[in-house]
């Protein structure tokens, strides 16, 4: 009877793992519409993907707008300016090896460090502030996002999830929770 109880730990953990994976799928994609009991709406209906589709695309749109605004903002407090300064100081710190050269005057070493750090800073500034918006405009990223948000069918997304994610999550949870079940049954047998 003790061995049967130990084996039951394995099956219980496998069922628990598979239940968690199916629960995630249900919360994400089921149901597609709001459900009511009487006049009270059931929580988590519709599924999170159906409910937050517009929110996700609005966040992507705001992210693109933020990138375009940051590219034109040269103020000291902008995010791109902070990134540029951070990289400038990292390059400055990496160039500490120049100071170990004994035969070159220190003012030449400091000037070389300043020139190299400033050159990298300007290249990065030019790349971030001109090339990234150019690429986003050239490939009409904003138009594609709007097209995707209008044409994206959540049912198609659910099919891709089932085909490419859910199946592998099931296998992974089967493996992990069966190992946990074996561990639990070994511990149970050692205690008994």
C-alpha cells in the first residue's frame, strides 16, 4: 500500500502539470465573448488575448511614437541622451589602458581618449537619432502595425499557439512534473 501511495504522487503531479498548462490556455483564449450569469459578468471573460488585443496594439503604437519623439529630443533628460552618455562613459572607462603607456605625454593620452570617446558618442547619436527613424519610415512600420491590428484574427493566433506553443508546454510540463512526482515519491518512501 505504501508503494501504491508513492506511485500516486507521480500521477498526481503529472495531472497537476497538465492542468496548469490547460488552465493557461483557457485563461488566454476561452471564451471569446463575455459570459454572464444573470446580469453579473463572469470574471476573466472574454479570454485575455481577446480582451487585450486593442491594448497590445495601442502599446506598440505608443512605443513607436515614443521612439520618434525621443529621436528629436536632444535634451539632457531624454532616454536616448542618457543612453548616449552611458555609452560615452563606458568607452571612457575602457580607454583607461591608454594611461599605462609610459612614453607618451599625458595630455596627448587624454586628448586621444576624448577624441575616441567623442567619436563613438557621435556615431551612436547619429545612428540612433537618424538611422532608426529612417528604417522605421522606410519600411512603413506604423502602417504595417495598423494593418496587422485590423486584419489579425485572434482565432488564427490561437491556432498558432496550440500548434507551436501549447504542444511543447505540455511536453515540458509532463517532463518537469513527472520528475517532481518521482522526487516526491522517493522522499515519501524515505520518510515511511
